[in-house]
C-alpha cells in the first residue's frame, strides 16, 4: 500500500447602552481601558522561561538541529520526544517545572546514529502510544502508562530487526487504530493492513487487509468515534470509515470511478462534520462534506481547473476556503453554505507581486481555537526559488471587515515554516521575523494588529533566531521548543492568565 504524499480591527468596544452613549472623552477612556485590558491578557517575557535543558550543544544550524518534538497531552502533562544528534532517542514528560520534567524511557543508539526517531505520540484516555526502535525489534509501536516501568513494546508486528512502517495513529476512545504497510520484495509492491489495539499484545490485532495496489491517502481524520480515510485502487477513489472493528470498517461512498481517479488533497473536521477536497484528473477540485454516513456524504461544489482551492474551517453555517487564480495570482477568501448553495467571495488578499511572474500565493498553517469564531492562517507568496517572497499572518471572522493582516513577515526560509497556534479567539501564538533586532522569535497576538507583539527575544544576537516550534497548550501553560543560549533547541513554556483564557474543557 503506497501512501499519498503530496485589520480585523480592535475588539468590539462598549460605546454605551440604554438611553445614550458616553461623552466623547468618556468613549476614548473606555476604548483605551479595553485595549489595555486586552493587551494585559497576552503572555510576556516575565511569564516565559526555559523549562529544562535537555539537548546538548549542537553543531547543526539552529533551524536544522534536533528539537523537542511530537508534543502530546496525556494525563494533564506534556509528553514529548527528544531525538539526539548522536542517535539516542527518548520519551520525556513535563509538568512545566524543571524538577517535574523527567525522562520516561531512553532508547539507545542502534545503527550508527541511524536509529529511527521516537515519534507520533498519540494519547488515549489511559495509555500513550508512540513509535520507537530498539536493537532487537527495529521500529515498532510502543505503549506507556506514563511511567518508566509501564513503558513497553506493544507488539512486534514484523518479527526481527526490520521493523514496521505504521501510520495514521488515531485514538478512538480507549483503543488505537492504525495502518501498517507491508512490502513484498519479490513483487516490489506493498499492501495495507488496518489494525487496532487495546494496549495489550493480545489485543493488538489486524482488522482488515487491503489488496496490493490500494493507496490510502494521507488525508485522514477522526469524526466522532470513527476514523475517516480514503482508499484508491483501479476502480476509483472511495471514502471509508472505521471504528476499529471488522464490522465497523465500511466503505461509505464511491467518490468516482476508473484508474485515473481523483485524490483527496485535504480533510478538515469541524462542527461534527468532515470536509474534504478531491482533485480530479481534469484538475477540477470538488469540495465535499460528510457526517460519517453514506447518505450524509455529498458534494457541495466543483471549482474549475483555473483555480487552486484550500479549505480553512467552518464558522457558523459556512465552510470557509480560499481560491487562487493561476492566471492572476490573487487569492480570494470564500464562504460556502454547509446546507448547500453557491459560494460567495468575501475578500481578496493583496498580492503586490502578482504582476511579476512567479508569485503564486498559498496558505500553509490554519488554526481555530476550540469553540473559536475566528480563523488564523499563514499566507505565503511564492517565488521562482524555494523560498517565498513574503509570509504573513492573517485572521478572519468570515467578513470582509473582519479579515485583517496581523503581522509580516513570518519566516522567509524554505527550511523552516512559521507555526500558527490559536489558544482562543484573543490569543494566538506564531513566529515572526524582525530584520533589525530579534530575527525569528515567538510572537503572540490578541487578534488585532495593535495587540500583536513579540513574546520574547530568546536567541542571543550571536545566533540570531530561536526558530520556535510545536506550540501546545497543556492546562495553564503553552509549551514550545526554541533554540537558545545553550546552543540547542530546548523546552520552553509561557504561563497563561486564568482571567483571560477559558479553562480547558474536559
């Protein structure tokens, strides 16, 4: 089975209710007070610190050096992988304090620094699953209860040191579902297997085989209690659903037919629905929605071959997406009714390079906070080379007046992309570049240009940039990694203000 690769303005201010608004001077005081309050909710340098030094100094460029990665919340703490330059691999956990940041399990070097990384941490309510390798079994699935003694090999799926290639790790309740790719060296082909696990060796079993020549898309996601995925074979492309049982693994709908069939380019889960884009051989793009049933899987709209399409997210009763003209090189924000109907153009994002040849705009990261009503996204303008001409952070509430540029530039490197992570409608983390001072550093925004600022200048001047990554909220902290004066990427965190950020929903 081959895997497919492929100014919102300031906050609404209270200008008075009832019989009349405030006098002009009073209105200015209210506005100033509200803006100041919003700015106070942003984390700052005083609340931001390195949690613990874990990785040793490196000779690699900061943007290419190892870093704490694969962040996952489990049992109220942060779990993450530390993959050292010398080949050592380790699972760590942190409560946000230096003393509470500890090693859970170390995996020694196996093949002259070629040890596969600890990766794909995936938490169920009671167990943490991940991929790791040792000298006896190669790369396989492991499981942990969060303690060193309770961290063990889940099952040797491919006996011996060869190891297994697994993907799409997804927690469904207390179980894990995943795909295993099985390669046949004789026929130089592969086939896919769907597996499930309850966290025990005996309870780790194959659910379904897929024939040779079947491709499972990287576009997959959890909707309710099921994993949605796409499978393409000689007969066409289909949407599948699995709950981790043989009886609950079904083909929901055949989406097209024939060997030259469409491929799923992306899938987004929002509001109890899944939205996905199908790219046809004709270069048309179909936008679909599904509620996880065959009857509820319907095509919303087909866009012609002259435009590229990128799904953003659902706000209210609309799916928001961008369309980009290959001829004009302009990107337009659109909304599409989820209940059906034609799309409406909302806003055209400026592209000052549109007339200068290769300057095609594209969206990379998209982030919406839980129960959020705003979409944050990074907007890039391409060039004739690998690095972009420009990179910008935008926000939209689904209206033209509420679609605003927050900060530019973000990273202009082709080797490091700026992450975007929304904690709430009034708090988003990202990285941005300052030419004259700080380089690439972590930034925060309350969703307004005036409320967008650098979080901290972490990297010393001799290094230039800290290249922050992996923003993740766990309780009252947001963790991230950054390159600092230790000459390595380390674990950092910033503390959130309880009065400004809603508690995490259980």
